C-alpha cells in the first residue's frame, strides 16, 4: 500500500543469522578494543562494520591524539597500547610524541591500521562481519536483544546478550529509544573535514623554515623549537600566510593550516577542508559534505604549493575514504560529563579511563577553533557509558553521555580506544556475573583494567 509520504510494508519474518554473547557495532578505534576485551576469556563475540575495512578514523590520515597527558606521562595503556605496539612491528606507527598543542601525537599508517586491526581481531577469535550495515535495534521490555542488519544477502537479525554501540553516532542507542542530543544549545555541530594526502613534500625544508623563520610561519601554541627537534610533526597555524593567499583570490574555509607529516618520506596529510552545516546522521548531508570537501581541496592544494615552503614539487596522491566526522549524536546516560568535569580535572569513583586532551571546539558557525586546557588529566566515568531507559547496552567512543563541550575533549582516538576496552570488559563481566551492565559493580571492571595494564588514577586495585 502506498500514500504520499509512506510505504507500508507487509509483515515479514526476519531470519536470525546468529546468537552471540557480545555484539559490537562499529569497527573504529573503540570497537576494535571493545571486541578484543570482550572475547578474551572465550565468549562468543561478533563485530559488524559497514565498510570493507576496520579502523574508522585511524584510516583517514589523522594521528592518534591523547596517549600522553598534559604532564607528559602516558595515561592510555592496555589494549590501545598493544594495538600501537603491533603497528610498530611493521613500521605502521610512531612513538607517542609530546606536542605542545595536542599533548601528544602518534602517527599511524592508514593501510597498516586496516591490516593489523583485522589480523588482531581474528587472532583474538572475534567473528568479524564486514559489509554489514546496522539497520535497527531489537528491544523487548526495555532490554536490547540484538540488532537487525542489512547486507547484500538480505535483512537478518543478530541476537546478543549485551550490545556495545561503537558506531560513533549512537546509532544503536538512538534506534533503541535512548534519549540523545546533538550539538550545542542551538543544535550546531562541529564541522567535518575531508582529509587528503600529498607526496613529494620536502618536510625537512618545511620544518627548518618554521624553526628559523617563526615570524613568517607563525604556529598556534607550538614554539619554533619544537620544529627544530622533531622530524615528524604537526603544523597548526600559518594564519598570515593564508591571508596572503586569500588576498590573491583563493578560498580557504578554515583559519589555520593543519599539516601532518606521514610515516613515509615526503608524505603529508592535510586537515583543512571544513564543511559547515553537515549533520553526519543524514545521508544527504554527508553527500553534500563530500561534494563541498572535494571542491575546497582544489584551492587548498594551490595554496600549499604556492605559499608554503617545501610544497613546491608536491602533488596530490589520495583522498580519505570518508568524511572525518567530529560530532553527531550523544546519548543521555546515567551521568552527563560536562565542561567543568574536564577543566576541573575531576576524579570519579566509577572511573574506567583517564584522558587529558583539551576542550577542542571547531566552531559550528565559522572556520574558527577554540582550545582550553585543564593542566592535567581527568576521569571518564563508567556511568557515562551506560544509557538511560535501555538495559544490556553499553556505548563507547565519542557518543557517550556528555555535553557538546565535554565531547570536544573526549572525542579523540586514544580516549575512545580506552573507553572501548572498558566497555568490552564490562560486557564480559556482566555476562559472567549474570547481571546487567548497569548493575555491575564498577570495581570489577576497574580491577580487570588494572590487571590488564590499563591506566587509572586509582593506584591500587579495589578489593
């Protein structure tokens, strides 16, 4: 039957593909560690991912931010560190390098991430299902029972005792009926970026020019001495140089030049396109974002080649496989992290991860960006991973329960990986103990995290 606005489908029976202990939806940074943590002592764990590869935002040319704290100590360890260590064995990752602006950067090679993530999950015994799209949540009497999936095969169901939403967009939680929020008080969300890669860049010439001519190539918060000491680096700034390019007629949609050196000689990734007004949960917006991002990159490349030292012989090599989304939905959970929790370096009794990345707001209305540091590190509470209204569901990654401002700090990849590990261990323990994740004594999660090498502000195990 058909009317002007809806198609009414006939009742249908959907086959169950599989019943598992833990289902992880999303194969990005948090999903990878969630699946590894959940499967460790023999549970049946499935991870579904809509793309043909794992790794999420680790595959688009971004460095991993947040392994080190503002005092230089390592605050993300455990499974996230094991993943980086595995990448290092094939020259797929750098050391954790202190950075005056971002606390630390860890360079990763996107293609290495894809391979290592898949290898590790298969070695751990995770059932990985690629090309598999989450379609809807299956909820009975306030408990999530699994999800509907869509693929080339058909619509099917995956049933699970616990579901971990690592979609980045709270897709599972939203479809299950969990209250969610988007953006700031006006609904404005941080704009996405379409990353791209250039080769043939003389990064040593660039580095020395910034170090020796800092008045010309002024960087934001990063002293010239940093570039004198680091052969692999991130550039943020060059505002005056960009203004000259604008005066010459080029269109640049951000206030700052952001250049990230790759692990391969002469390769850099560029984080400068900015598409405002994109809602990353709407396909029409994502499509428009891809179009606008690609259009913006033409002038960005010309600017780099004509105005930035070391780019004289540079050339385009590849585009990121998808838009880098900074913000979409956030769940409303048992506790909502806010700006003051971050800036006051708050400690929580139910802490399951530690972060130190600053409030990093790319303005929804213009091309500006504001960073605010707390001076040390802060906790991420377990209660922010547990949604309201729906049981047997845990959320990890940027979609946890937080305000628009707090999310700007916890959204980077290292904290998301730490949240994923905590979510996976909590899911496993809740099944082993026969309780819902919301009822699980958090001390059990904390003790297992500590036993597994994770870092918490609690120095000793809780008995």
